C-alpha cells in the first residue's frame, strides 16, 4: 500500500478545476477540448496550481453535460482522442502538475452498454441497477405507481417505469442516469476496474461524483414530506465506508489525491471519509456553506446570504474536521454553483456592483485560501468571473435550470420572476466560457460557443489581468504562493474568533503553528468582511494578544486602522485583512 499523503502535502497543494466544455476550444466547434487544455497549461503553471481536475470528457449523450457517462474508458470525440489525453498527462507532468479525473460511478448513462444489456433482458446486467415493482401494481406489465415518493435532484420522480425491464428503475438525477446497485459485487469490481484503467494511464488523482449516495438504505421506503428529503436519506448509507475502502484498495489509489463530492452529508461521516486511518479519501466537498442563501433550505427561492450561519458552518467544519483529523476541500465555486462574487457581493443576475466586484472576489478568496484544507480554484474564479445574467430562458442549457423554470411557471410565477430565480441559481452561471481575452467570445473559441459568454469579458479576462499589479489574477497567484511558502497556512491549527457585536458580518479565524520554521510567522489572524458597509472588529482575550506586534501579510485596502490597546480593527466594505506574527 502506498503512503497516504501527508498533512503538509495536502495543505500546501492547490487544485484547479476545469469544466472542459467551457475552458478552451482548439478546433472552433464551440466546445472546449483536451488540446485546448494543453494550450493553457503554461497559464495554469503561472497561476501556480499543483493539480488539475477535469470534469468528465467520456462518451456521453450529454443530457447532464457528461455526468451521464456511456463509456468510462474512452474519450468523447468532441473532446479529443486518447493520444490527446496522453499528451495532456505528459505535458502537465513536465510542468510539475498532476491530472485528476472525475469518476461518475454512482450512476451510468442509460446509453451505457450495461443498461442497454439490462434492457435487452440480460439478467446479469439487470442486477447492475436498482429495479423495483410499482406500488399497487396488479402484476407483470402493470406499472402501478412509483415505488416511493422520492424526487430526483433535477425535479420530478426519482423512479422511471421501463416496460423493457418490467420494473421501475431508480435515478437520483436525470431520468437518463440510472443508479448503479453497489450491493452487487460485480458492480463494485467493474467500478474499480475503471479507476485502475485511468490510474494506469498516469492520472495522479480522482474526484468521485456524489459518491456518498452509492450505498442505498436497506429498506427503500417513502420519506416524509415532498420526497426531496430522499437525498438526505440516501446520503452516507449503511455500507458507504466499506465500499470506498474496497474501491481504494482494489484500484490501488491509496496515497493518491482524492476528493469525494458529498451530497447532504454530515461532519461525522466526512471525518470518517478523510481520516487517514480509514484509507478512504484525502478530502471531501461538503455544501452546507453554499446553502446559506436558500430560502428555508429551498434552492429555487431567493434570499440574501445569512452570514451568521455561514460563519457557524465554517467554524463547525474547520474545527470539527481538525478535531477528528479529517481534511476539507475548500471552495466557493464549481460547475454546479452560481458565481460566488454575484452571490455574496450584492445580488443581481448580471453580476456585482461595479465598484466592489474586485473587493468581493479578493475577500472571498482570502476567506477560504487561509483555512485548513486544500483550496480549489474553479476556472475563471481567479479572474473575477460572475453570473452572466442572460436575458432569456432560451440562453440557458442546463437540464436542471430548464426543469425548474417550468416547475416555477406551473407553480404560478411569472416568466420574469422565474427567469430572475434561474439567473441567480442556475448551474449555467458557472459554465459560461472562460474569459481569456477581450476578443470575440472572450477568446474561448473561433466558432459559436455552446453557451453564451458573460457580458463583462472585455474587462474581466486573463489577458487584461496577467502581470497587472493589484489584479484579481495576481492576487490569486499570491494566495497560491503563500500556501506553499508558509507552513502555518499549510499545517497550522485553526480556531475561529469572535469579531464582536459591531462586526456581525465578519468571519474571523486564526491559524497557529508553534513550531513554524525560523523566519516564518507562527500565527495568522484572518478577517473577512461580508458587509457592504464599513465596520469595527473588536477582538478580546487571546485573539487580541500581541496585536501591536502583528504585521500585515495581506490586505485588500491600502489604508487601515488598528488599535492594539482596545483590540479594535476597522474594516472597509468587503475588506479582507491577514495579520501575521
Ligand atoms: C454532481 C455533478 O457535479 C453534477 O454536475 C452532476 O449533475 C451530478 N453530480 C450528477 O452526476
């Protein structure tokens, strides 16, 4: 068994996420591709990242943009060839970066050979999926009602009647994504084979899609309420830890960097997934911090972000994972999330208030990049990309957005109201083409992009920001660099700090490493204001100690007021400040 990654390795690494379809198009078909990624490796090296996670590029009918995989061990011609992939791995390695792949093993596409063979009646493959009789069915051929009230993630029942199977099949996501039955040892073996296949091609790590949904409850029954609570019921199921351990062992990936995407999970399970003694995963993505602007927990109802709740979630997860020797993946953005700048910097589909977008972006980045864990940068985040605020529902492509737009209209919302919600909540907000330059289509393609470019590309783009002092891109480069330079960032203990009653929207925490190498700080104090008005932090007790000796490691405003005697630090709107001792 290879050695598990050390805390220092994990804590000094930074991962960059590429949503391949929107990253860089090399052949003018409007879709990003593998050669496009190769052409941008120098840019990623300039940014300083260690690993590049690429979203699925396997053959797929694209009902869920590649998360509906029809062949796990091949490459969709739209994205390139196996030679292109090998070249990417080699070119990344030459620059000291590793490739991480996205393994979608909770479900297949309905066009996958396994499902097709199940449809053709092969008993062996019927046992790959979760098939049930309908409720109230009078016998074979009579569907009856769906077996339970479960709702899938994209709206509507999680069950589909399939006459060729004579059963309902479970799909926790789109109807074209039947869930695999992981109680079947053959399924587990086949999934390990897939991971081993890519490991043997030189991949350095893996992200596992909704992997905490692989072990379904022993009894499949109704959940109270609307049926959407089934996600929480299925999450972290009875055999999930055992299945992950087995997968890691069989695929021979212990010691590689791995991250599990965890739907509706909890701290206790994430500690278990990531404590090195479990030999399961290096780290987990959890999403509680990205639900603080859901009204009463409902994604498709708008509310302002609740910063007190955000602070509580961060402190619970940072301190809780630390106590259990687990490890967090740190992130604000990905291909399933609206852009964080638009979300936390003042709502409005088209982006941010003109004057503050850079401040908001830098503050958000500071907030997560100094935490304990491994930071992920989602393409374009390092430039300050925002939601596009498309003018029409026809501009959106995502299956979830289109379904919920319809559901909202059916529920009585006007088209304008429904569009407003979609513009703030759509997964497409994070899927617009990468903004490389001020050229047509932001330099992403010479053809027609598969989805429209955000209108601010002429000023928010890589070409305009590279090498420019004070730009968002240069700020991110500094954050990446500090994580490698300072052991306190990579390994320090974390402790959340009370910012006092006059700073209700400030998130404050310390990092401490008593045995930091000589010449390096032992202690950091990170202050991030989510307030669009100035405020005054009042530190007390241990947090205020030695404030007079602190130097400024990083800040987003040139002028600041610190009064060590009273423990007061004045912050501007959306200011981030990192003090070091
Ligand atoms: C999570 C992925 O990030 C998302 O894009 C996808 O739709 C679901 N899992 C289902 O695979």
